[in-house]
C-alpha cells in the first residue's frame, strides 16, 4: 500500500518589540541572566499585566500579510501547566478567540507551480523562560527569566503540507514575510523562530487522518526537512509491517539524523484554558486595521517581480536579493544613480555575502555601506582601478571601514592607463623575453599569457589589463 504524509506546522515567531508583552522589561537578547525581569514577568503575587499596544499592531500586520481575517474582538486566556521556567504556572495565550484566523500562503515548487497552504490561526502569546543545564548531568540546572513574557505569534497551519520540501518552502516564505514587514527578525540562533511539526501517514487517496506524531522545538529548517523525511520513512515502514501507531511527542537527534520518543499521548498535558481575569478583551476598530494595512511594506514576492522588471535582473538574482529585506534595501541604495544593476547584484551576492558569512554578521552591521560600494564600482568603471584591484580595495574597506577613494589614494592603487607608459613597459618586456615572443609566433599561444603576466609584474599589477592586451597583441602580430 502506498502512503502519503499529512503535515501541519506550529510556528512560534518572536515579535520585534523593545519591551515585553505585559510589562516594560527589555526584550534585548544576550544580556546577563535574570536582569530583564520585574514582578509582572516573574509572576509575583499582586502584579498585574498591561498589554503592549505594539504587540497588537504587529500581530495585525502579520495577520494581514498572511491573508487572515482580523478579529474585531479577541481574548487572552490562561494556559495552565507547571514547568520550572514558567513562574506563574500558566502562560498567557489566546485560545477560543484568537486575533487572526483563516489565512493562507502561496508557495511555488521548482517548476513554478503554485500551492496554497492554509493557516488555521495566528494568535498572540507570551514566551516562557529558559532552562540552562550544567554540563555535568549530575549538576544543577539554572533558570533565566529574561525571555519570560517576550511576545510571540504562534502560526498554526491547516494540514495541507505533503512533503518535507513543501514544509521547507512554506517556512521560508513565512520567515521572509515576517522579516520584510518588521514583525520579527526571525533569527533562529537567538530563538526568534521555533517550530513544532505534526505528521501522520494515510493511505494514498484517503481523506481521513492517521495517528499524529509531533516533533517538538525545531530551530533549523534543514533539520525540519531531515526530521520529516525520517518520519515519513519510519511511519511508512511500521504501517506496512502492520504495527498500530500510537500518538507520540518526539525530538529530532541531528547527530543520529533520527527522531526519538519523548512522551506518549497518555503523558500529554491538559492545559485547562480559561479567559485571563486580569486582561480585558482586545477590541480593534476597522479604521485601526485599515491604517496598518495602508502602511504595509512591499512583500518579498512583489519585490522580486519588481526587481526583474525594473532592474532587468534574473529571477535567480532577484530571489536571492529579496531573501532578506535588509539585503534588498542595500541593493536599491547601492543602485541608486548607478547604471549597472547587474554588477551591483553580482558584488552583493558574491563579495559582500562572502564577507558577511566570514564575519557572521548581518548586512545592516556591515562597515561597507551601499554608497561606499557604489563609489568602488564607479572607480572601477572609470578605469581608475582594475577589477582585480577592486577586490583588494574592497577587502581593505571591510577591514578599515575607509571609503574606496581613501584606500586607493593612501595605497597609491590607481591603475596605469597612459598608453605611452604601457607601450614603454611592453617594449622592455619583449626585449627581455625574446624566446617567449618566438614561441608565440611559432604557434605556442600560452606564451602570450606569460608575457601579459610579465607586464603586470613590472607595473606592480597597476597596468590597465585591457590596454595591455590590446597593445601587446598589436606588437606581436
């Protein structure tokens, strides 16, 4: 019997705000443990939560860009469970009355064919704290409450995904939308995007669902793809051998490239939701929603299409430039007033991405700004420096933060473009290497490259390569 996968995702996206959901504590990442806490996020008796309006604005922004219906009235509830990193013993979340429902995202496969993935809901909630375990398994565990109360958007999909590739493309699309709209930075290394995966198998052609297996706390799209591929094979093998599956929660072990059982259905929590008595319902007027709608940023797919049409880029270049809002903005700043968008794209996707990866930084942290890149390319176009010299100048710009013109002037890197000067050097090289001249005229064409190398060596690499090639070829004919 052939089986197909039925996959649903629960995506937890940290909303980018300066302060937490229900208090004024900072959301800054990487600060010393338990320094961004107060009686509210620590759940101390008598402390009352006050809703951060920016959380609502960004929640609505996310809903609009995910094609959801925005509820005029939504309610925060208490999701009750005990865990060491949850000081109140409940999490404030939305349950029966979420902010966003009934949306979708369109993904494309490698052929360009489209598929709509439905979104059941995208509701608001607060994050829990973080457990830090000692390296010695017998040692203590510590709790950092800095993350407690940080705002989250939980996006729950319909069971519309059938393959690991579709899941990967959907997650990539959602991440891009959240970044472009400024809802979230989606930095997975900082825990700003985490995913729970639900997967079951059913016989091909059936409408019902199989027994669900949940894979918890995934923080890598590549690992999600690997975990789904493993589960599809594992469940199919068990079903074909007649095993009756039971509902489980599993974890992915990336070292073994396999999922492992965490708990069974019998150990699942009963969260006992009820409306939070300390928080009034959230009521938003249509005018407020319209104001947010009118201020929405251009979405990734629309920007890609515009880059192809407006700048004449390939779909490949447009796709990669628009994978990040900050990268696409850097491109547009660099190409402003510059007549060769393709060259700008090549430098960003080549040299700049290499430099960013080497330093493990984002482009908005990069010392070489868009106007500085444009100046470098203009120096190259005008013949002041060669293409090879431009890469050396760029490396110095990255290290020092100086402009291209500063580097060229300080290191005397201006290209030799005077025809008489180059002719004099070439004549000298030809006299010194008569054997190579003879070889070239005897049909050994690689001797020409040797002679060019000698000219460049004698000029310290400063001679205009195009001019050298032209004059040398004229001399040798």
